[in-house]
C-alpha cells in the first residue's frame, strides 16, 4: 500500500526573503508597496513570491493591522538618571502634551540595562502602535530594529544607520559644539577642555567632534578630554581629573548643563574663578544652567519642543502621512555669566 504523501510546505515570508536576497521586513514592505521601497525591489520581490506560490497569511495581517491606540515612550536609562536629567524630563513633558491632544494613550517606560529584554518583549508583543525612544545607547541596538514591527521615532540621531533608516529629531550637535568652543576661543582661551557624554551615544560623540574640530581649526591641541556620563557626579569627577592633570586649563565645554554646573562647583571649590580663570560653556539651556553657582553660558536645545515634534511625527506616520526621515531643530548660544 502506498504511503500517503506529505503535502508541500506553504512558502513563508522568511523563505521568500531568502530566495529574493532581502530581509523579511523588506519583503513585507514590498508586498504592501510601501513608499520607502523602490519600484525595482517591489517588482523583484513580487516576482519571487509569485514564482514560489507565496500566499499572505490574511489572519496574521488582519491581526497586525489592529490598533491598540497606545504609544510607548522608552527611556533606556536607570530611573534616577532619567528623572534627574532636565533634558529628558523636558522631552517627556513635550511628548505627553502632544499625545494628550490625540486619541492615543502614552505608556512611559524607564528601564536600566537589566530590564532591556523585558522592555523588548513588551514592545514586540503587539500592545503598542508606535514607539518613541529617547537616550539611545549603542548597547541598546535592538531598539534600532523595532521598525520592522512597529513605527519608531528617536529623539537624537540613532547610533547606527539601518535599512530602512530610523526616523529621528535632533540638533546639529557637532555644529553646536563647534559654536561653543569658538565662543571660548573668542574670549582668548587656549587650553580648552571638554567633558563628554557617554561614549556609546551618537550625540555625545558628535559634540566631542565639534569641540575638536574648532580647536584643530584654530591650530590648538585637542587633548584635554574628560569622559562623563551626563550626571553631576560624572561631570565633577571628570573636572577634578582634568584639573589635576592639566592645571593650565582656562576653558571648559561640557556636553550638558548638569555636568557643566558640576564642573563650575569643582573649579570654585579649587579656588578658580569662573569665568576669570576658567570660562565654562554647557549644553541644553536647561534648568541646571540657571541653578548653577555661576549661571551657565550654554548651547540651547529646545528639549520640550523636540518631545512635541517627535510625538507629532509618530502620529503622522501612524496616520499614513509621508514624513521626513530626519528633522533638525535649531540650537544657538545663550550667554550668561560663566563665559
């Protein structure tokens, strides 16, 4: 008696992707003729799908198109840091205000590294329609690929370029840092240090690059670098180390106001006058700039407006609008007593 034959396996999205030589998400977007996929790719993927006899899973597609009417704001930082950082607090406020004017609910997710896996399980479970991400580090690279499943907008340039690219809103950090360093140069300062943000963040690296470019263009060494972490403790430790190793410092550009304010305190406690002996410039134009022992000259960053814009961008994406991948907001020097 002949054995019954096993019916051929129905081709899957993954099998089509492998045959077409593209990613699973590209197949999905091509079959749906989404705007960010070229006509040539759409034609190629559809030809491969037809040749293989691929049939979309209508039930899954229907489930995927259901709306939860919820948006997640993810801040992958420990709660103490997230809630103590004036920039992040302002971003949260801007996001919240814009979402309040929509039909969506906002879920705030603040999580340290130990909770990343739990956050990713939640975000990929279909319970949110879109995701907003602030303060992304390179070690949080899984967030960069969420757009395969759900629309995502970042506050700040992501640490890697993906295909397709992620949407983001940011200032021109390198240019702004160059303006800050050139301001110190215009005051006659020649031993200008920087206190950086975390080295695994794009914004921090861009600000260091801008500071360095200004010094190099002026024919000065860019060798006074203290690595910070956006916090007052980190900024103070970096300033102490810089001052001990290089007592001739006469200018400091700190990558955020919190660290700049801490640097001012360290300098004053060491008997240095600010700005007579050492001029200090921060970044953000946050509440920390006004509450510093010497009010800070700083590069503005419209943090609350940025939060509103990133939320608005996500809502437009969810509404099916054609929106730009990147949006650059303005930054300018705000002069106060520290420089």
